[in-house]
C-alpha cells in the first residue's frame, strides 16, 4: 500500500550543476575550499556561478550563518540569497550577505563598545558629515580663508574617505591628488582630528568609519571571535574593492582559509573612487597557493564584438591575459564612424537609432549611448529633444537623497538616537518660529537627554521656556514624540505616516509647489519601511544607500521607453542590444591626463573595453574629426588610439563613410 504524507513544506528544487552550468562554471562551483580567484569576463555568468558555489557549500553542510558574502549592492546580495533559497529550498536569512558597509554595520552593532561607541550609534550620510565638517571649520576660524586655499567640506570629506579606503596617509594623498592644499595641511589635519572627536561625542559614524572600525575590531580582543565565526568568505565584483576592503577579505578568511573572490581585472575602472587594481592584479602575490580559474564563455555579445574587445584589452601589459569566446552566432562587425563635428555626430546617432527602432521594432530602451564624460552628450541631448526622441540620463538625485525624504527621516533618527543633534537641527528648522540659532540651542539641549523615553517631557520643558510660535512648535513636537514612543508605532512605516500626518503634510503644502508629489513619495517611503523590523534596522539601511555607487539611478526598469544616455562608469554591469560610443578622440577618450601616466592609460583602455562589451548585437564607435573653436579656427581631431591601435589585419571593424543630402521637405 502506498501512503502519502501531505506536507506544506516546499518541494526541494533540483540542484543540478551538470545541467545548469558550463564546464568553466562547474570548475568554480566545485573547487575545494581555499584561496580562489575567479576571473569572470563580461557576460560570462559570474552571478550564476557565485550563486551555485554558495548553494553547493550549503548543500554540503555549511551553516548559512557561517558564510560571509560581500557584494557591492545589497540588492545583488538579496538576489543571490533568494536564488540559493530557490535552488535548495532552504531559509538563507542567517547568511551574512550584503555590502561591506552593511556587514561592517552588523559587526559594529555587536561590538560597538570595543571602538568606543554606543550600540545605538547613528550613521551619517554625506550631507550630515559635511555639516559637521563645516561647523568645525567655522569654529576654527578657517572659513575666513579664501575658498581657493582651504577645501570646502565636500572636498575634505571625500579626501578623508579616500585616504581611509586606500590606506594612504592624508598628507600623502593631498600631495598626490590635491597639491594646491598642501600649504593648508596643518589646518586640515586639525579639522580631521576635531571631526573625529565630534562624531564620537555625537555617537555617530560616517560611511567610511564602518569599514575602518571593522578593521579595528579585527585587531582587538574580539578579532579572533569575529574571524572564527565564518567558514567561508566570498566577494563579488572583486575588481572594484579598495585596499581596505581587500584587506578585510584577507583578514576575515585568515583563520578559515577559504576565500573566493570573483571579478574581472579587465573591468577595473573606479580608481577615482578608491578601487585598488593591485588587489586583484596582485592576488597571487599575496596568496602564493591560490588557484586562478577563468570564466571566458560569453553569453551576451556577438563574436565580432568580442573580437574587437579582445584585441583592444590585449594591449594592456598589467593583468591576466584571457580571451572571451561567444556563444551567439555571428552578426555585423562593429562600425567605426568618423563624423564632421559633434553636431553631425549627434545627427548620426539620432537618425541611426530611429532607423533601427523602426526596422527592427526595438524599444528605445534597448539602445544606449555611452561616453567618457557627461559633457560629451550635450549636443546629442539637444538633437534628441529637437527630434522628440525620449531619453533618460543616468544621473540625478536619488530617491533617498531628496530633501523631503531626509526631512522626515530626521524624526526617526532623533527618536532612535537622541544624541543625534544634526537630526534635531534638521527637523526643528521645519517648524514655524524656530530659526537656525534657536534650532541649534534646542538641539543641544535635546541631545543631552539620556533616553528617548524622556524626550516628550524634555520637549515640554523647552516649550515652557520658549516664546510665541516656537513654544507652540515644541509643544506639538512633544505630542508627536509621545505618539512615536507608543508600541503600535514601533514600525518605521507607521512612524513615517504619523510624522506626515502630525506636521510634514502641512509643512510641504506651504514649502513646495509639488506638495502632492512629495506626500506621495513619503507614502511610498512608509510602505518601503514596512519591510524592516524596527527603525534602527531601517535607518542603517537607508544611510548605507548613500555609498552604494554601483546602484542604478534608474532602477531595474525605466518606467518609460527611452534611449539611455550614460557615462561608461555608470553603465558597468549593464547591457543593451545596440550601443553607440561617442567622442573617441585623443585627449578626450583617452583623457589628456592619462596619456602621461601608463597606469591611467591602461585604465582608460579598460574603460573602452567595458563600453564595447555592453553591446550584445551592434556596436557603433563614433568620433568627430573637427572641433570648432570659440573664437579661432577649427581644430583637426585625431581618432582615439583605442581605434588606431586595433586597425590591422584581419579587420575587426568596418569604417563607415558619412555623406549628407538635403532632408525632404517637411521631414
């Protein structure tokens, strides 16, 4: 007799590496634990491969909470973990997966006292960090110095972060990257010292501190406890790690001896952000017994596009030689297109993409125009607008950086960490009768409140001593914070709704012309916040968004059908059937500065390689031949060396000859 048990547990999906992976991918997935560098070329399925390696480790008995998976976006981590769950039918919630900063935040919450922080520390975004620096600069009387001599807070904050990420002493970094500031180094160092002291007093850290403090923890008495908590360390997008992040990977894997780093040295293009090419290029020098495996089977591009890309990147002397091989059938050869000037370049791109749009019935979103700098797209934007071709530029203010979002989040920050005086100042200045000076004074008093439960009474006391509209504002704030303290308001989503209902809707209506749109944004924010168990978790995630440069501004899918305009840096990791690259001229791409420094020229060539490998089916490489001077004669432009150096037999591109004819009347 056959007896069937009815179970509500999901059926365990098939986990079949033999069926789902090619031989190169299987070799990575099945490699024994150890030091492993996976050189994953563009379009070779690295995410699938890394996902299957994680799944195989878990299937062989590794507990999810003993896996550390570092990625460059939390979205990538969530997607990989979800795919592992789908493969195995297991709950992977305990896996330590996320960005370096996300992991650093989790570890610091456990061991904050070791580095002199309270467990309820706040995380500054860039704007708040710059506000502290500006205050310190003003206190030291440095603001009186000319802006040419002393750095603005934004620049200083960037230099501090770059010094920490690269492991370069700040004086050395200033000497290398901002020589005009060398005379001000003593004052800069004084500001940095006071900046650190101020953060400590406020019980806050900035984005870069999360990694610095994590590294400090590894040298502390809890270091062995932390490293002993993991059996395997894995890192995605390894070509983009900073020296500090590479060190964290090495240190975290030192005890378990299992480190898997997946990346492509040919796509290392973010040195200006602190990415350290030597971390991937010198991996075998640091780990003598490391295995190096390749993923070179490309599922994205045609053989013709890969032939051009392979020939170009082979010109670089530093890196791991490899050649991508196409799965797809052949297509058209890439086209190199000399054009009269930038205006004809814009006309060509607009006309050609419209032709392809109609001939191949392709949505406009399947076209991308890439360039070295945003300024290279100016004429094209004018031409697309003139022809009424919709387009989207991959830049702008992110959702979480908008003023109304930050205004409301300030209430949650102040409630969660009363010592966060910056949050108090931001929210207090929204109220009638509270100016900048009084906001600072009230914030100082509220930041001294020892516990959030005492905030309503502290606000009432301030209201009693204040006058006019300020007294009324503080009284209403006391009521609001009393509501926020109730158990039913523990959800960050509900807290946001209460703030909007009690005050911010009114404030928006008298402050913004598009108040309805902003209130709708805040409802979306509240719905998003419902995903988190508490405000601390939500605020930590929100702050971490600030530093995630690999996150797409447009999101996974553009809401409208638009041509995508993007710098090559912002396009990395994406792909389109048809790609146009602009301004392939010596001195522009590659840049004039890179022509003098071999390492920078090689990075420029990697950038060209990234641009070419974004294309799946058709690639158009464009350059103007004449630049019209503002007051003088036109200048003859030379094509980029990235084109001339690959112009040999057998040909890897077709050169198009462009001619003009009058447009038909009414066209």
